[in-house]
């Protein structure tokens, strides 16, 4: 493993300590708010009755719109509330299934299934602020018939088996508001009879899993939880369930026969990172034994900082961004620091046996090699 440089700006920032006590009360206050306060729907949608039924079951007001809502001009928390306190129901015109290709070639070409755009959680580092900068309202597409037809065609297509898994978590959290949409159990139960050769991947920070525990999933759905330290959760992952609640949910779905994967992502550097991430790994194995753990660092796009600042103007991430280095269209920690952080987590995972696949998210091959990881037969979160 390369040695750390003696003078590293990341170490200096760690002394300031990313995590500050005043942020804790801020986070707890937010958690008193429901994720969704009202449902919106577009008048021209094809499934009006489905929208009305969703609102009725959720006991939420339904507001009909003539056109897509415009960008909200507020700043700070009011901007986040305007964008993520509602859920828009509408038809999807674009394909539900598309192949994801990372712009700098550091990712497998997996397939995504877009049931949701955006997310009702308030994670400060979320790349979706940039992705949906022109349409920032959280959205659920409810023309399921079109989606299911595409899934059946996908299942019959000559795609390699390793890629026949549909990622529902690339453009939104597929379980965050499932208590409202009740969508997960519909698509999970659809697969065994209609698409037996395809699997689903739910990538989530939610603990909203009770609805899917008794579903006939046929072993075709993977539930992958994004997990982080208590410190990162308290300051940066607003309105999400705690790490322990996510791990308890992971234990539930594993007991129900689902494959469970975990992502420790984004790894954040701060003064007690080494102790906290080591303890996080130990806590993981107190709850669940995942088949695969994928690790990724905080790696914002160059344009994300401005979107963070409009919503969280005092975010610690804005200070971090100034110290990151530009690499491949992203801002990243220094390569040596990434190796040190990833290596610490990997060594702790290895204490629990050699049967768990360990992978990196969107990292170049030199980092994999430095950590002794094998990229052949890639086994990261989004592929089978």
C-alpha cells in the first residue's frame, strides 16, 4: 500500500472535524416531518384512477396540475421542502429500461429501470440535485403496463446473464416512499411468472420493507442497503432511517429469503473516520451477512457544489469540495487517501470470512490493484 504523504490537505481538514454537534438537533427536527405531505398528478396522465387510489390509500391530498411544475426559486431548507415534500405522479414517456454507461468508463454497463425520478430523503451529497436540476420534484411513474411490457421484452432479449438485473436505485430511492405507492410488492411479485430470467435490484436507504416480506419473490430480487457511520448519518443524511434501522431492515429481508447487498458509500474523511468505519463494519455483521459489499468515496461532479449550496448553504461538504482534486470529471480525495480509507474498511470486512464479494464503486483499475481486489468477473453492486 502506498504511504500517505506527510502533508495532506485532507488530514488538515480532518482536524477541524466534519461532524459538529449543532447539526444533530437540525436532523432530528427534520425527522418529525413526513417525507410526503401531498401528492401531485398531471391532468393528461393515462391512469387517473390509479393516482386517485394511491392518494386515497395514503390519506393524502391529491392536487391536479395542467403541466409540469416549474423550478422553485427558494433557497436553503425551503427549497428542499418545496422539491421533496411532495410526490408527483405521472406517465413515463421515455423507456423505463435503459443501459447506464458511465461517462469516464469506470462502471459496468448495467441496466436501470426508472420507476422514480429523484428522492424524498434529504442527503446533502445527493447527485440527484444536479441530475434533476431542471425537474427537481420527486416523481413516481405509474403507467405500470408500459413498464411491465418492457420488462418482459428485456427478459426475452439476448443480453448476457450477468447483466440481466434491473437497477431501480440509480435515479431515486425505490423504497423511500413505498409506504405510499405500494409499488415494490407489485413489481417483485410480477417477476417470477413473467420475467423468470431477470432480477431486480433495489438500492435504498429506507427501512420500509414490511410490505415485501411475504411476497413471492422467487429469489429474483436483491435488496441493497446504502449504509454509513452515525456521524455521516447525523450530519448529512437528513430524514433517512438510522444506520441501525437500515441494518434491522436488512436482517428482515434476508430472513425472508432475499439476497442482501450493502454499499458503504460515500466514505467521508473526518477526524474519527477510521474508528467509525471500523465500528460500522462490525455492526453490519451483528445484523446481517451480505453477499456483497461495495465501497465508494464522496465524489461530486464539478457542478454539484452549487446545487448543494442552494439547499444547504452551511454544509460541511462545501469546505470538503475545496480540498478535493479533479480527476476524470469528478472531485475526489487524493488517491493515497482513498487507498487508506478503502483498505481500512476492506481489512475489517475480511475478518468476517472470504466468501463476501468486495468491490469498489466507480474507481479506476490502479486503485483496485493497490487494494488487492480483482476486477475480473466484476462483482460490484449493480451487476449479477
